[in-house]
C-alpha cells in the first residue's frame, strides 16, 4: 500500500470495527488476508505471539469470571494483526506527513511529532524483546508462559523510560513547538480499493447485516 494516508486510515477504521463487534472482527481478518502480505509483513513474530498469548491469558480470565473471553480474544487478536501490519509498512516520517496533511502545518506538525516518537519507541521495544530473549537463553531459562507477564512489564517500563528521555531531549534542545514540512503522497488503484473495503467493514457497525435481509424480504 503506497499512500500513507490510506494505510493509516484503514488501520484506524478497521481497529475500531474489530473492537466493537466480533462479526466485524472476522471481516477485518478477511481484509487482512486479502490486502496485506499477512505473516510476511510481521517483523518480529515472537513478539506478536507473546502479545497474543497475553491476550489469551486475559481472555481465559474473562471466561472464568463469566464473560465472553473468546470474543475478546478474537477482537483483540485481529487488532494486533492490523497493528503489526501497519508497523511493518510504516516508513519514517509517514505519520508526520499524514497528520500535517490532515490538521494543518503548525498543529499537525506537533501531533505528528508525538506519533513519530511513539513509532520510534515501538521500534525500540522490538529490539528490547530480542535482547530479553537472548538474555534468557544465556541464562538457560525458557521463555515460557510463566515469563510472559515479567517480560510484558519490563517492556512497558522501558517504553515509559524512553518517552521521558525523548521529552527531556526535546526540552534540552530548546524545542517549543512548530515546524514546517510539505508532504507528498502517491496513491494507487489498490489503495482506493482497500480503502473502500475498509469503509464497508466499518459500515457493519452502523448498518447491521440483518437489516439487509429485512429490506430484501
């Protein structure tokens, strides 16, 4: 997908649809199968598996407490797949360009900077996960289920520390807001089709599928 605007828009629409409805989550999964390289786009499969395992643990707890854990796992699992695809497809500066295009030069630049910092932190977490796995191997410790929660907490702590470091770095360099960028985009026919299909998936939230059968009868 060439156009960063379509890529980010599709990811946002599909994530919203998948979160609120399991039928939409299945439609989002079908969209993921058709319009993405699927698992080939995942940079760190072990990290994705860890995230899915954590979601599975939460789903089991929800089921034990009387909730619908299966629905939660399906919806959150699809969101993880969409996020992994978006992360793999993103290029440095894409988020900044899209937000400047959507929100204007000054306000968009600041919001885009926040997004780019978040993407940089996500990139760092991927490397942190690899280093944690290497450390476990050196200590002859297995990376089983019992280590999922400590690993997750360590990654969250590292993300918060990096966010604080980036804030301090910007302050030291005297950044007080504003900036200039002239974004350029290139859209293809596949981008148009993927965007239209993503909008159709989101419409399932507004227009239930059963309404079509009522109108037809």
